[in-house]
C-alpha cells in the first residue's frame, strides 16, 4: 500500500469520526438533556458536522465518509473498486471510535436516563437509549417503541425511506461536485451545501427511521452499542432490520441516486457547458 493510500484511509477515518462525533453527539444531547429540541435543531448540527468533516478531509481522500457514497463513486466516477473496501473499513472504524468517545463523555447521563425511564439495557424498550448509537424505525423518541408505534412504519417503508434519503443525498453530491454543472459551487464551497442537504433530508425522514443515510454512521455506533450492553437490541435490533434498512437500502439508494443524476441530467450538461475536465 502506498503512502498516499494510507493518508487517504486516515482522512476517511478522521472525517467519519468527526461526522459521527457532531451528528451522533447531537442525538445524545437531544435525548439525554432536551437542550436540542425538535428535528430541526438536531438536523442543523448534523449538517454542520458533515460540512466541517468535508472541509477537513476532502483535499486528501475526497471525503466520501459514507460507504454508499464510495460505492456510487466507484460505480459512476471511476473510483477504484479495490480501494472501496479499505475506504469502508476506515469509515466504520472512525464511526466506532467516535461512538466510544461519546460513551466515555455521556455514560453517566445515559445511566441516569435509563434509570429514570426504568429501561433495562438490552431488553425491549431500551432502544430509547440505544437510539443514540444505532437507529430504529420508527424514531423511538418521537413515535415510541410499542406495537402501535411499530405498525406506523413497516419494514418495507423503512427500507424505502432510507433508500430514498440516501438517493437524494448522493444525487445532490453528484450535482454539486460535477465540473460540468455551471451552477455548482467551487470545490472549496461544496461542503456546506452537502451538509444542508443532509439537514433537509433529516427533517423529512428522521421521524420514520432516524435518517441514517450512511451505513458507517449506523453500523459503527451500533457495533459499539452491542458490546456496551445493548446486545440484541443493537444487533440485530428488535425488528431485525438493521442490515436491510440501514446498510443495504442506503447502498442501493445511493447507486440509484447517482444513476439518476448521471443518466437524466449530466448528458444535457455536457452538451451545453464549456468543456472542462471530468469530475
């Protein structure tokens, strides 16, 4: 492995660490203290975290920070497939490390929260605290964790929501980073528009699935939660949907969103825009 490749993997790990630290950290604050109220405030912190992580790492690795993005870029923009698993590993590692740090910071708050609600970690209902790490459908804090709550969002609905959300995210990433798109920001200005895309999608879909949109963001913290005592509530989860909803659907959705941009819009840009180097 070349030195440059190692630097890229470090950047992906650090960038995903930062993304999860800010985003999942905002969920900790919202759940445990109520100081971030409503989806909007949490979504804004998520968007800021994504933007800052991109600014910090894009010059080194391209700031994929998301396996669904890596797969989409490998499919349509020539990213080497042999590097994709290494990027994904680095992203998941960064997410695990951020989850561990957040647990070190907030573990006493979590214990108090569980005690106040009578939650037994790892037992049904403890997704009310596990949701700070992995994600659940519907959103436990908003909709609940009982049978009537589950009936509001079925497994196929949750897969559709995560697939759609990731498709929108990757669609706009491709649009915002396409050198043929004359309305796209400069490379230096792309980070926060992507972050705002995340903010908008979270506001739309988080009530249904918590709006993961990123297999590393979900699986890394979920894996940590499994070993931190949540066990089967973390993996496979109370509805056995963590892989299909939060890993498989985002990857499929990301490829479809990228394909929609590449097939529906980009051919027309290449006919009308001045010739530039391909993105």
